[in-house]
């Protein structure tokens, strides 16, 4: 507390006061000349420090920009690699399903399991999906948009909850596979806000948000019956968020990243589980 | 007046000569700059109040810089360099504000 008061106190450096009181002033003396010499020298040193710091900051600016550019290219390269590997995973999953089908033909029980597995592969996002459906486009309002009185400006943009409602509405309307921008939404995919960005499956998606859903030609009509449609109309009226629903004749969707199973085991599989990492 | 010329001379020399700062000094440069500014504003205030002394200026300047750099050094060794740098900058900046307020009162009586 005493320290804080001393910092905030209005006394300046008490050293000056002490010396100023005790040293008698001798005008036009040698002392005064040396005094101003030292003062100017010190001031020049301070100036030198400032100048050097300034020069340093200016010299390092292009360096910083170069490092930033290099990081950006690295991010882009790695993202490309990531996309490629995801495509590879989708290919391998396809091969795997083909092999399973080839192995299990002729056995009625096995074929019914296979059929069930195929339908689950769609909703779980395990495999690529293609088919007709709709695209719901949500756009943030322009920053110049006039909000009605009482509307909170920080809410005048598409929120994670809006995307969640749209996705749930699409599931309820009978959609079989959904993507947001390029991210496939599976049963366990999280849609949440993190700071200013919306993460779908822990990967950021940027506005405008294109929610694509495969669900046949009448999906648009069924989606229009969902309560979320009224909610979206209200969003448009209150906050200027524009929502367009367009029919899409052919949609292609990548597979989702399926979380690895950690704790659960299949019923009947009695082998003791190895603790993870051990 | 002479002091301002000295300051400008120093800045010009720093900018034109562009001396290479050794790598181990670089983390301390911002702290040193703030400490030096604190000493200068303290001296300016003292001179306006008729209490200036070159000896106090020299000692406060050198000790400010040394202590500030030492705190940051210790912080780096302990792994809290960034936090201690912030602490040093906050304290010195507050002192600068107090001194500038006093200078303002001396100059403009307001």
C-alpha cells in the first residue's frame, strides 16, 4: 500500500528535493558549466537510446512481415495436406465398405447388419454422401444496417445457436447428411462459438454460412414446416440477418471426422480393456 | 532549449548510425526506453521547479535503467519475464504521468 501511494504520490523524485535544498547555488561558477555539460550529455544518451529503439523497430518490421507471410504459407500448405489426407480416409472407408460387402454376401443375417451399417454410415458421417437437397445460406447483416430500438448490436450476427437450430431443424425435416460450409456435421459434431468465430467440429467456419442438407426434392417443403423457419424470419426482421433457402439438385459431401472410441466396448466383447497408453 | 537539441542529436545519431544492438540486449530495450523517459521527465519537472541537479539526474537515470533491466533479467530467469516487464512498464508509466502532470501545472498553472 505504501508503495502504491508513493508511486501515485505527487512528489516526483525526492532526490532532487534533497539535493536542491542542501546544495548552495553558486551562479556563473565552474560547477554550473560542468553541470549543464553532464545534463546535455545524459540527454543525448537518452536520445540515442530512443533513436536506437526506433531504428530497431523499423528494421524489424519487414522481418516480422516475412515471418508472418511464411507462417501463412505453411498454414495453407498444411491445410492442403490435411484436406488431401481426409480425402484419402474417405477413399479407404469406401474400399473398406466394399470389402465388407464382398465378404458378407450370401449370409442373410450379415447382410441385414450391413444394411444397417450403411444407413448409420450416412448419419454418423462415416462416408461421403451425394444426393439432392437444399442449401440454407445465412449472412451476417451489413455493419451499416439499422437495428430496431432495443436490439442488442452484439447479437446482430449469425450465432452458433442459430446454426444449431438450423441443423436440428434440417435433421427434424428428414435430412440425411449435412455440411456447414465444407465441414460435415455428424451426430457428435459440436457447433459452438469461440470468441468471434464459430467452430464446427473444432474447425472454424466463416460467414456466409452455407448449410447444405441432402434429403430429397421435398426437403425444402418439410424444412419450411419446422418451427426454426419462423425463428429465422424473426432474425431477419429483428437483426437483418439474411436467410435464403435454395434447392440443390446435386450435393457432394465429405466424410466427417469420426471420434475414436475410448471407453465403450461392444456388448459381448469380454476381453479386458487395455488402459489407454498402457 | 539546449537539452532539446541534445535529445534531437541523440535521436538523429541513433537513427543514422543504426548501431547493431547485441541480441542479449534486445529484450531490455523497451524497458530501458521507458526507464530513460522516466528519468528525463523527472529531470524536466525538477528543472521547472528549480530543483534540478545533474548528479541526481545521472544517478536516477543509471539506477532506473539498471534496476529495470535487472528486474526483467530476473523475471526471464524465473520464467515470468513478460509479467515482470509489464509490472516495470506500469510503474514507470505511472511515474511518467505524475511527472507530466506536475510539468503541466508548472507550465500552464492548470
